[in-house]
């Protein structure tokens, strides 16, 4: 189409009012780490599934930053990854549409020539399309390269102030502790404005996590109860039955507290604890989440935290090794494969309501859930009962069965008065039989649209590190003899058990118990 | 009255009765559900809507059954089918079908349905037949398969939050009647599958006209050409009607000619836009293949949005949007009816 005679101004788009979802503007996604595991298992399949859903812009390009591939071999690699991991079967017609949109740029991250070459390729693509496209840089690479890569992009004119606009997508871990997180944020801030930075915690892309906001703020029955008056305590569990696989190199440096609690679990906590935002504007939501994290009372590592490490045991009828016997784990490692925290939030809504957080490897099953445990009734009128009715619980299951369950007390049939807990179930799998998009589909699409609501802001990241930093510091005191129980040495727990006894004691001290796994 | 109760099987429970009352049917359905709940099937009896189905006389039972089976995979509804029978009595079949979940993250689900076959007199009061059978508190969707109206249509429409039709069930010279039928219903509640299939096309068009230069060309457009396969004529016409309505054009003439649908619209500045709906350039292509807007020598060409072809699920996906407002449908339909001279018919 010729645009030479187009006027400078034009009326508003008359068709925009009738579409349920806008398509992103013309975009080029530059994928660093394009041959890595995350790209193969999640990112390339997500791009394909977005295309299959008709949610990619007509002018979309994927540029893979590679070292040992040419265009043909990378396309073959991408096809295999999509075939193996996409939600939908690989469809030849769709692949034929996607394949020509995939290109490669060759080089190493430390080489300035790579970024010059990249900038040139991006401009070339725009010239071919006849219009500029926004550029998104997804760093699916080691966090050690985040700052330097961001700087190199900026030096190539692709960071702060870039035209066409650019965005930087990075995935946790954002630092190793509060100090390094601040360093990373500062380094990235030199190259990209905060509004250009999209920090991914893929939990936030999960349907149930987003549903938590709808559950809280879209249902009149819950929010009036969502406070210290009605809620006794909250339990957040991220349990995994798997061990560390081949990730010992990373995991032994990180541990459960860094790997899960600092990000996923505290993100869930902030969504449960946040005040209602005035609207679902990205910054308003993130302001409220950050405020909740800032209200967390400083933890006492001795009394508020438990760390554990699995020993040999049995899971699902299979015998499994202890952590120290896993491949590449250093002998005598004190890394936490289990972490539990008791967290208090010092504000009007949550004063006196503990949040118990736990995560672990080699637990009996894979389950991520948030349990809101309500206070018992103030007066027990059923004098003939041996025990009071169990408390109401609202359990929001994030995985594997996405949904929510409300536990209420009901009279069992018969002439005698007996009460038993019953469950009212909502499962995405049965109420909405359509498939949910994968978390990465949602997050990539939001990033293409520039919607940062489900991404973590720098101050949120730092606030979360602030919560766990005292515990990390105490646990890092390797070599020193344990000063107090629970400090210094991880508590052993058998693989397949629900965690160390000290974690049970953490709740028992408050007269409570973990939900069973 | 003959009644048969099958033994409860893992997958299906069924009851059939002849010359029965609606309340008895409701009791049987409830009894089946109670009996079913006693068995551990690993499924949740979750329903999200009441689906009333009033097929026209041109819809055969096998075709409808196949479509309903596809729907059950996506929408855990209570389905109530109301058909016209020759005898002046009510015959009914109620059934529960289950999919058993296996493994973590793979929940089973069940789906119950009632088939009511009633004489013409009862059908005229079909709302009273289905009221005892609906799940209270859930939205009610009325689906009208086929091109001919059932006698149950109007009484059931009084119960419906949304009315699902598919103008694409008609083609060629029968299309004006399909559009007229949709327009005769309460259009704000109508979810026309032919329109819902345009979801991606509408996103595509809206994205293209984000460009001010494209909008400027729209104001000078003198020809719109759509390439579409025959089964998608209804959708293609609705797309043309939508573009015309939102561009501020009035369709003055629209007719089926030997080469396809052709018409003429008047722009706000009194300029003329010719409309043409033609077969695809490549015979094997399906759906709406291409859209071109011309303004003299200038042109905007849009190809079909690339997306997963999944015709088997298209209807179920469309039904899933029953609670989604369709703000562009009414003006698109009105523009078409203007062109067809059917607005007040």
C-alpha cells in the first residue's frame, strides 16, 4: 500500500471497539539462549501456540542469538522443540507460516560485534516490512550475563531511549541476595528504564494465580472476610516430589529458600496479602504487592525459619537417593532442599495472622497451594460433639489441579449430631474444559502488548530479598557450629516424607499444624 | 408408560420414559445424579450453564448428537434438547455421561442431559417443560441448530440469557432468511456462530487500521473484495457488513449474482464503494481467505490470520463466548439487511 499521500492525522480506528483482545503491534523477539532448555521447553512452544491462537501480530519475527547454528539448523531445532513441547500438535500449515519468520544472529554475548550485527539485522527487518517493529530482548541465559548483555544492547542503541521501542525480559534469579539484587537492578537501570524491564516469575502467568485476584476482588463474599478478624492463618506450600536432577551446579549454590521462597512463594504471599488496588493498572497492582512485602516483619532465623535437606527414602514406590548422594552435589553440602518460614505482616489487615511458607524437594507429591484457614466459630453450640467442627478452609490450588476448594462443616446423616468437613470444589479442568494457555504464552503475549501487571518490578524483587536476607545470612554461616537449633545445619528429612520435624514444630509452637501432603 | 432403567455403568447412566410428565423427568434426572454421586468416578459434577437445544426440522438426530458430543467435551452443561414429536404426549430420555479422569491434573467430568420429545401443543409451552429441569442459578443458553425454526424457539427464548444461532447453516439464496431470523430475535442476546468465527479476522482488521495511513485510505475506499469458500459466506458477508457499518457506509444494494455476492455501499461523503464476495483464488482454501480494500490505485490487502485450523471445536469455542458481548454484530447485521432490503421484513 502506498502511504505517500496519507494525511498526518486520521480519525480514530473505528474497528477497535469491536474486538475482545487487541493484537500486539509489529514485533521482533530476540531470543538470547535460544538453544537452551527454557527456550526449547517453554519459549519456542509458547510462540507457536500464540501463533496457533491467532494472537501474534501479522508482522512478527523471531531472531535467535546463536553460536553454532545457521538459519536452517536452528529452524530444524525449533521445529523439534515445538513438536516435543507445544500444547498443540505440530501443524504443517502453521509451521510453514512460522518458519520464515525465524532468523538467527550469530555471535557470543561478550562480543560487541554481536550487538552491532543484531542492530543491523533489526533495521534490515524493518526495512523489509516497510515499518518499524518494537524489539523485545528475552535473556534466557545465565543471570551472570544479564547486566553485561543489557549494557551491550544499550551501547548498540537498543536500550534506554531506543526508537523503535525496546523491552528487556529476564527471568529469576534476580540476584543471589539483597546486595546482589540491588547491584543487578542498578546495572540494568543504567541501560534500560524500569518501564522497559519485564522480570518474569512464571508463577504469575498461571491461571490460578491470576484467578486469586478475581477470587478476592471479584467476589463480594470473600473480601469482607479477608483479614485478621476472620482468618486464623495462611499456609503457602510449593512442594515438589522431584529431586534436583542434573541441576546440582545451580541448586547447591541456591537452595530452596532462594529458588522458591524468595520469588514464587513471596509472590503468592503478596497477592494474598495485598490491599485492593484502585484498578488493575500494572503499577497500581505492583505498588500494593510491594507494600505487602515491605510490611513483613523482619524474620528471626532461629524462631521463624527451618531448613531441611532430604536423605534417602521412598517416593511413589521408588527408592531415591539423599541429596548429598545426588550427582555433582559436594560432600557435606549444607544446602537447604526444604525451607519453611513463619511470616508476620505488620499492618492493620494482617496483624497477628501468621503466614506459613514451605517448599521442598523430594516431598511426597507435587503440589502448589494457598490455604486460607479461617478462625473457628466464636461459640460452639453443639455441646454433644466430642470436638468442635474443623475450621473452614479455602484452598487455592495452583498446580497440578488448578482450582479452589472451600471446606465447610456439615452434619452427617442420622439421628445423632455429628459433624464432618465437606468440600465444595471448583476445578478449572471441570468447570472450564477449554485448555488454559501455558504461563509463558500469557507472559510473552503481555510483554508484546507492553502490559507489565504480571511482571515483577525492581522494588518488589528487593523487598522480597529483604524478607529472606536475614535467614540467608544466618544459614550462610557454614563451618560454624550450630549456635541454636535450626541454625547452621539443615534438618534431615527422609525423601517422601512431608519435611523435617522442625517444620512441624514451627507450627506446633503456635498450636497449629501443616495441611497434610 | 414404559420405563427402563439401565444398570449404572462407569461411563453412562440412562433412563427413558414415554408419556411422562416434566416433573417426573426432573425427578428421574435427580435420582440418576444421586445414584451416580454414590460411585467414586473421580470426576466433579460441575456445571457452568444450562444448554437448551431447540433444533429445527431440518436437523437430523445423528448430526445433532454428534455436535452435542463435541460440546460435552468443552462445556459441562446440563443439556436439555426439545424436539417435536408426532404424538401429542411427552417422551423423555435422561442420561449422564462421564469422562473418567486418570492421573494428576487430568480431572474427569460428567455431563447430564434430557431429551424431551413433545407434541406441537406442548411445544408451544416448552418453557414450562424445561423449567423443572434447569439447574437453578446457572446461566441458560438456547441453541437453535438448523435453518428452520422450532415451535419451541420462542417460549424457550424467554428463559435464555443468550441465544446461539449459526447463520452459516444457510448458504446462497437462503442466507437473507438466516440473517432475518437472527434479527427477529433479541439481537443483544444473539450469539451468531458465523460472527464469532470472525473473532480473529476482526482482531486482524482492527490491528491493520491502527495505522493512520490505512484509516485515511478507508475514507477514500471505492471497492471491498472478500475471498471466501462457500460454507463461510455468512461470515464473509457479516465481515463486509461490519466494515461498512464501522466505516460509516450505508449498504444500498446486495444481491447474489452468478459470480458471488455483489453490492454497493455509500460512503459518508456520498462516494460509492462496490462490494464483492468471490470464491478463493485457490480452490482448496477454506474459510475467509483474503480481504482487499481499494482506493483508486492504492490497496490494503489482508490475508487470513494464521491460526490453528480446528473446525471440530469451532462451534464449542463459539458457544464458550456466550457471555461475551458482541458489540459489532448488531450494526453488521443491520448493514447487511439494509443492503438486502430486508431491514423491515
